[in-house]
């Protein structure tokens, strides 16, 4: 069974500061990993994904994440926070078992607040 | 092209009533997922459809929940005899065949009173 743990349900940073949102996963098979962002009253928007290619993945809005198999981690970073980054962020895993069902298991989410 | 479309965006229903939630996936996407987002449980997988294959219903929480997908496109999630604990946002997502990246709709916020 797969699972995701997001450390910190709420992270607060100043505008211009580094953003670091932590995600650890467990999976019995090689995983696909994702970060989604959710703005208030909106659906989920894909930020970036890891699908067994490069371990450092770049996404939209200046975000990136690094897959570290030895640490079972997929932390999300952005060098300089912007006010518009304030949202809830979800890490998710699906199993790469050769089939076509990529159902996601999500973490509990991290609410990012950006202070002026 | 258009994204995943869900309707209604909001639904208020009385306890015990049946509700139907609709999802129109991205054109050409053969895979369709339903998820539920609630304060207590977070985001949970409900059901997966792929073409004409048998759906994966392993996430449906009770037999009051059912879903169908007609013609390999539009899907309807039905909740019978709604309970207050069914109040949540129901999200639909779709993806291309054998592509793990899924695109989500805006969701339907269901409130059972």
C-alpha cells in the first residue's frame, strides 16, 4: 500500500523567502509523484510530476522538486515566495505497476501563507 | 481545449435525498477518476474508469455510492439516501490512456442538511 506524509500542515514564509514544503512517501513499487496546488474554491492544479526520468523536476510558477529514493522524499521548493503562492499544496503518489490505473494517494496538505 | 467540467458547482440537499453529480472529462481522455475531499478525511480516491474495462470501485465508501460512465465519456456519481457525513467536495479528474498525469475539474461542493 502507498502512503504520503506531508510534514507541517501550515507553513508561513515572508515574501521573497525560500519556500520548502516537505513530502515523504511509501510505495511497494516504483512511484509516480506529484505536487498539486489548490486555491480557495478551486480544483487541483498540477505543479509538477516525477515519472522516473530526471530526479530534479521543474514545474510551473518557479517551483521544483527533487526525488530522493534513499530518503523516500519529494520535497517542493521555490527560491523566492510571491504573494500569489499562498494556497494549499498537496503531495500525491501513484503506483507505477505497469497498468493503466494511476489512482492517487494524497497527503493531508500544507497550507502556505506568504507574509508581505 | 476545454478542461474537465463538473456540474453543479454547488449542491445543497436534504438528508435522505438522492443526488447526482456530473463530470465531463477532457475530450479524448479515456481514464476518469472520482475523488472526495472532506475536512476529516482529506482527499480520497473513490472510483476509476478506463474505456470499456470494469471500473475500480475500491474507494467507494458504501453501497449508497455508485457511478457510471456512458459512452466512454461523461460520468455520473450518484449518492443515494444522503447523510450529513457525505458533505464534501467531489472532484473529477481525467487523463490519457496509460498517462499518470491527471487533470482535475473545479469540483462539486455537496452540502447535506
